[in-house]
C-alpha cells in the first residue's frame, strides 16, 4: 500500500487537500465514504470533512485496490472487511505484529523457566 507523506505534516486535512494529495476528485472521496464503512472522516464545527493521515492511507489503499489491482467496489469492500486474503495488508500487518509480541513473551517466559529448572 502506498502511503502519502505531504510536505507539510498536519493533524487534519481538508477534502481539497486530500483530493490534491491522492489525485482523486472530491466527489470520488465523498462517494467512497458511502461505499466503504471504514472511511469516515470527522467533521469540524462548520460541517466540513477533516481527514487524518490514517484516512489518507486508507484512501490510497482503496485507490490501489480499485485502480491497480482492478477490484470491483464489492471486492475492495470484502478485502477491507477481511473476507479475502489477497491484498489484506492492513489487517494482516496488525495481526502479525500482535502474534510476534505474544510469541516473544512466551519465549521469554520459557527461557526464564528453563534457567530456573537448570539451576
């Protein structure tokens, strides 16, 4: 998944800024909000959409699925919900990191037990 790193890091980006960063029209971003439940930018007091970096990363992932990997919207939605394995980068990375931490803790505990038994 390609990540966008704008020249100026901000906490929130407007829909116009996200449109420029991602190369997508604003109406496409608004449409994707209706199709992908994971894409929910917050809104400021004036009701304008405010996107965070995680939203931009998700938009780029969806763009890659639709435009490069040629998924349909339903297919991309399934990938994002974790129903298919192909391209399921976000969830797989999270699961793998959690598993690595668990295995590391188990290994440390076993080594501690082994050192106690060996004495």
